[in-house]
C-alpha cells in the first residue's frame, strides 16, 4: 500500500517565497501542498477547514502573529505539527517560540534542503530547531540579565510599546490599565534593568528583540 502523503499548509505573506517553497515541496512525492494563506487569520480559517498534517508559517504575519496563531491552532488541533520558518532570529522571538509549543524553527536564509529535512523530522513526530536557534536559547536566554528572567509579562508588554513610540495613555488603552499604572511599570522596568532614560530602554529592547509589538497582541 502506498504511503500517505504529508498534507501541508504554508502561511506566509511573502508570495514569491511561498510560491518558491511550494514549488520545492512539489518535487517531493511524500508532500502535498494543500493550501497557502497570506495572513494569520486566513491561515487559521484554512487550517480549520483543510485539517492539514503540518503547517509551515512565518512569525511576522498580518492580522494575527504567527506564534499566537500557533498557540491557537494547537488548542483546536493538538495533533497538528507546526514549523516556524522566519527571518527573525532574536532572543525574544526564540523565547516566544519556546513558549508557543511549536515543533520546529528554521531561518529563511537556510538552504531548501534544510526545510525539507525539518518537515520530515517534524511530520514523523520529532523536533527540529536550527543550530542558530539553539545557540540563542542556550547562550542568551540562560543569562541572568535575560529579559524573561527580569521582567514580568506585563512589563514586557509595556516596554514593547514604550520603545515603539506609544505614550502612556495609548499604552493604558491597549492594555486595559490606567496611565498611572503604566508610569509605575516604566519606573519598575528602568529600576530592574538599571537604565536611566528612554534611549537606553530602546537600546536594550533592540538587543533582545523587544522593539516590536506582535499584531495580534496590539490590542491585548
């Protein structure tokens, strides 16, 4: 009896890259590309409809961030296998990937053969995280000064918005807290990080990848 193909959905807003990836998968009889989506919400609907075996997705997606999409999918379809393929490789993205429960992570700069290897491993129940991912996990996130060991989730959310230009009133509206509470969080963040002004906060945030607000979290 012929072996069943691995049914794959790609969620990526870069059409050229998604087309190239689809063409590469098409060279392998063990894979079947059943759908492509260009934003997180469309990916969510497509996966619920098509019930693929495996999803390859970016992190930076319109409408719904890829890692938040991953968590949503795993709640709805716990047997679904998930692979992140992204151009982002910073400590915050690595940390969020670990927290999301996905089964693999590869950079878009890696050869197509690496993607194929990763898909095979993950589809067969394994895990595949690139050497660069592992390096950041063990060398950055293990440091005592790593952001996730110092700042609470709420403080991280405030810091992301501070360094992307949000004022206290805007941050308060997005997070559902008072402007006074935002001000207290700003003070605590600086004290914990031993930083003295917004310029130093921005530099810290950029170093650790905290200089963006995931789209799906913008209104949390």
